[in-house]
C-alpha cells in the first residue's frame, strides 16, 4: 500500500498522485502543467496500461488534461468523477485536443518555411474521445465499492461545478487505511455553487495549498466592484476585456453582470453588450443549467424558481465561430469581452489583447490566479510590452485585478477545512502550491493543529502502512527548459505504447487454457511476420 507524488508537488499545476493497493493501481487526477516548471516531474512508474482506475477531483485541465495522453499510451481502465465533471470533461478534453492540434499545425507552417523539424500535438481528438468513453459518473455522497481493495465517496469541494474532495478506503489483506484528497477547496460564499463540505476522519490527507500563504480580502460586493471598473472604462470609450477560464469563472462573471444590469448599478451606461467569446464557455454554460439540483446553491435555485436565469441577461451575445469572434473588434461601441484562456496562454483572448492592449481607454481585468511565467502574470506584474503572434504590442491599457474573486480557499479556510477532522490523521501531505508556499502551509498545519504535515516532492514515495518515506524524488529545483518543438513522432510513440499494452495483456493471460494461449500466440506471430517484412 503506497502513494507516489508525481505532479503538483511544490508546484501549482499538473496534479497527479499514484496509489498502489494490493494488485490494484490508480491515479487521483492526471493534470497538465501550465506555465514553466520548477521541478522536473517524475514519470509514471508503471506502464499506462497497468493503471486500473483514475479518480478525478474536477474538470480543470491542470487536474484532467493529460487523460487523453494516458489513453494514447495504453490506459483502458475506468475514470470516475462526479456527473457534472464527466459532462465538463466531455467538452474540455475535446477543446484541449483541438488546441493541441491547431497549435501544432500553426507551428508546422512556420517550421516548414524555416526548414525546422515538425511539431506534433501532445494528443489528438481521437485520444480525447477514446478516454471519454471510459468515464463513469458518480453522485455526491454515495459510497461506491470499486473493487475488493477500493471504496470511494465524492463530496462537494465548492471550487467548481462538480468539483469534489474524494474519500478513498483502501484494503490490503487485513490492513485498512482511509485517504482523503481535498482536490481544490473553494473559498465559500461564491455565486451559483455550494459551500465546500468537510471530512471527519482519515489516516492520510492530501491537501492543496494554492493560497496557503495569504488571506483573501474581506468579501466585497463583486458586482459593485466590477461596475466601478466598467464605469471608468465605458466613460473613457474603451472596451473591458476579461480573460477568464471558460468553465467556472466565466459563469461567475455572467452572474455578476446580470446583477449589474438588474440592479441598475451603471445608470446612464447600462445599455452595454457583453460578448462571451469562447465556444467552450458557451457549452459549459449549458452544462451549468443541466446541473441545477445537485450543484447549485440555494440563491441560484431561488432565482430559477422565480423564473430568472442567474447567468443570462439582455445584451449577452455568444461568439462561437471564428468569424463571429473577429467581428467583435470591428464594433467600436464600448463593450465587455469575456474570453479564454484565463492566463492568456492560448485561445481567442490573445487576439483581443492584440486589439485592445495598445489602447489607453481600454481595461484588461484579471479575475483569477495567474501562474508565474504566463502572459497573464506578466501583464499583471507591469509588463510594458508583450509579443502576440510575432508582433510587439505596447501595453497602454489599464491593467486591473479583482483578487477577491478566487476559486481557491485562502490560508484560514484551508486550515478550517483540515481542522474539521475529529481525530488527527497519521500524516498530511501538502501539494498544489508554489515552492515556498507548500513548505509554509505544512508548517502552519503543524503549528495550528499539531498534525504531522509535510510537503512532498515529485517522485517521493510513501508506505501507507507505516507512513514512512521509502523513496525520495528530486529535491533540488531544476529550471528545465521546455523544448521549442516536439520532434519525436507522436505516431511512433503510440506504436510503442501499443506494444507496452500488448505486454500487459499477455502478462494477464497466465493461467488461461493452453488452446487459447496458443491461438493468441499465433495471432501475435502472424502480426509480427507481416510487419517484419
């Protein structure tokens, strides 16, 4: 019974934890890294085909984004997540695959002109669709027996529609242990979604620490704060551009803008249009409407009961096609543009920045966490010029931030969440935070609650029967440079993964009837004969 920390160890993104119990092997999250790496993440210690299950805390790409890659390498197990997370992953993983393919095609056009090697996408749409067929929806609070070694329960983490903390009961012979993975814990008092729920007991807890070193400001009236930014921008004759995650943050912004219009907080200039420029956000907004009963908070349910849509209002326009997106910047009337990605690393937001950053009458408003090294982080920290599509753009627009709008719990709320345990856990593992933040929050957990709390590094492996570290990963920061182009053929990598999966299948055939084994061997040999010629 062991856990190995792979991703989001002393880093904020790329959550991935590998657990072994008896003969079973599973992952909790399989996320993509966003922004530059500080520590080199260790590779999965087994073949992807050997993974039996994946449990996903929520749909954000830094928790789910490498599932198609896992599938392309031979994974064919089950992926368990809440019903809303399954629905959101259905659009987000396809969108991620589309971005991977589109960016590879764009880079290849440039590479061909420059005589450089081809770039291949990390994974394809077929990989995304393939892994989505393995998703199994789970309802909150129901305890499910996955196999003899594993039982699980999902509870609401209050971070995103469908987000969950996951309780996992492990059995190995006569030994029993309970693990809890916090996922991303919400701050509470958020529009649309419920408050985070607490866990009462666990032997081991894996807790995030994104904002584990700071306190959020006292809750402000976000609608009024947003209205103040709008007023200044519209009176100057400019556009308000909001980089926002398509899932979660975009819907929250729509909720606040509905209030601004409904409560006439912008008298005289309240006849403005709002463009939601993200096909993914449009689809995600529809999913929000489909999950009212299980995921919406009481205020949102009350509005719906009164016949009001909490995230719709006059003047809301959807831009789905690329032509509709391009036309937004030909309309000179002051407007609000909400577009992805939230950290300005990809997607349509970069086009809107190109058209609006150089205009002093415009405002760029950040409403979410910006990972160091991303374009959003650079803008928020005073960049005077940026590169967009090979062109240098001067930053003349006002850069604003509404830091109180956070999907992550702050230090106090995280300590409250972990402190809700009725008995001290054997160990608390602190993950999903900046390098120094993980260590600091682990100290705070020790000092506040007296728990045995540590911040593991990628590659660290712990025995869950004894609680001892049995293998250490790389503990020194390595500023590794990501290659500018991926020149290894992704198709060949798929072939290698298929071979690894074949070996995994062969190993599982031991004990079968000799007749069946002989038939299987003949089929493999015939295949080898065909391709070896």
